[in-house]
């Protein structure tokens, strides 16, 4: 849907300083462009639960981090996400790949379609579903709204084949 | 790893307190948070990670260290907590922040839940051979790695090991505290988060 250059430019425009990530086959393709972007640092973590805590530390230190993971990593993130977003109430924004939303050819009946949005709702994360390239402005607006409100939020990026 | 004959965790932390310089951040969690809070009034750059997500203290400290690379950041972690987030050792060595010191307190048990053995402890394994955290750190790419069993040994070596090229990994063999309970949050989290961020901002290096 989006190129790495588009995403890197968007994140740079939004003032993101660090992108903390575990890749998947869609968002992983953005990594090189993000890593090349001026003023932005790509932090590769081993599991998604780490990403929220690293982002929390970055936030404390005055940086403006963003968590970039797949929805399966959202499921893995549970306790760390709970702690960072709800115990400490840190306004960490995330961009989350929504596996199989556009195409279930590789994984017919992918249960990510069953659980992703209810899990976001359960964790009380306000998200915007992004299903086409024309919605890049929606990500921008949602990020800015969350930043202004001092609360977390997410852009849920529809993905194709797993 | 058995915890027998190991150092008192309060004494081990007192050594850290002696070597902590102005402007250093100290992140504590679980048992280390309880002991640290009992040692005196908090410093604005103490981050008592209570409530926590168990195992995440090194990751949180990594974020602080990356955001403020001129500031030294200590992360105090238990061995049970380390086991919950072993990948953090790889993440940290990949980023290789020179300003991060990770201290792992090895007592071989989940202390605050009743001292059940961890699966990494000698007591928790059929072969009675505990895992070696310092060797794990080395295998993950850390080069400044130290391990101490006796308090005097730690006290005598603390300056050199803390001052080594970061990231620094220090394993301390400590004795479990009998009947220990979990640490109590020292105050409302949102206010503590705000004050900690402000302290980091005001003294930004």
C-alpha cells in the first residue's frame, strides 16, 4: 500500500525520532527508508512486548517514539502494553499491520481478522483503519489528534498476503 | 546461582548507591525496587518501576539511554525478570549504548511470590546446573561483562566494572530475602511519570 519513502516522510513530518519495530512482510519493507531518514532512528527489538517499554523509556527521555509492529505482535504485547499505556498512561502511538485483511490467499480464515480489532478495543486504543493509500492523511490527522490529547492511538494498516 | 553464601541484596545495592553520580538514572524493579526504596529518600532520577511489566526494566532503561546518550543509566533487574525478557540482551547489544549499565541480581528464585525456583536456577533444574547469565550476555554480544559472588569483591571492583565501556553487564549473586514481599508503588503513577520526565528534561545532557 505505502512505500517506505512515503512512511518515512510522514513520520519525519510528524516529528517521530525513533521507530521501535519488529517487521512483517509489509511493514518490514519500510525499515530501510526509515533507517535512512534524517533525524530518525530505527530500533529493532526481539519481541513486541519490548517495543512498548523501549518506547516508554524514549518518551521519558524526551524523544518522540512510535511503535511499528504486526497485529500478531500486538497480541504478544499484552502485559507490556497494559503497563505502558494504562499504568503509566504514556501517549505512545503505534502503527500496526493488519495481517490478511486485504487477502486471505496465504492464510485462509486467518484468525487475525477475528481478534485484531476486538483486542485494540479491549486495550482501549483508539485506532483508524487504513485500507488504501489515499488515507495517508488519516494517519497524519490521527497522530496529531492523539499527540494533542496526550493519549495513545494507533493506525491499523490493512495488509495483503501474509 | 543457588543463592547460598551469596551477598545481601541491600548491601549490593548500597555499593551502587556509593558509585551513583549526580545525573545518573537508576531504574529498579521488583526486589531491587523494594530494597532501593528502603535505603533512603528517592532521587528525582530514580525510576521505581512499580507497577511494572515483569522483565521490561532493561528495555525501559534502553529507551532512556538512547534518548539521552550523555547520561548514565543503571537498570537493576532480577534473574527471574531477566528470563522473561532475555531477548532484551540481544536488543541492547545491537544498539550498544555506551551509557547503559545492567545489573542482574541472581538469587535463583521468584522471591516476591514465595521463593519458588526459576527454571534457570540450579534448584529448578534436574541436572542441578544453573544457567550462567554472564555467559548468556557474552554470547549475546556484550563485551563488558562481570560477575561477583561476594560483597567485598563487588565493592572492590565496582568502580572499574561500572566504568567499563558500555553497555555493561554485571551479575551479582545475592541471597533471597526470607519472607520478602513485592514492592509497593511509592505514589500515583501518572504523577511519578510526569516528574521523572521533567527531571530528565531539566537535567538533560
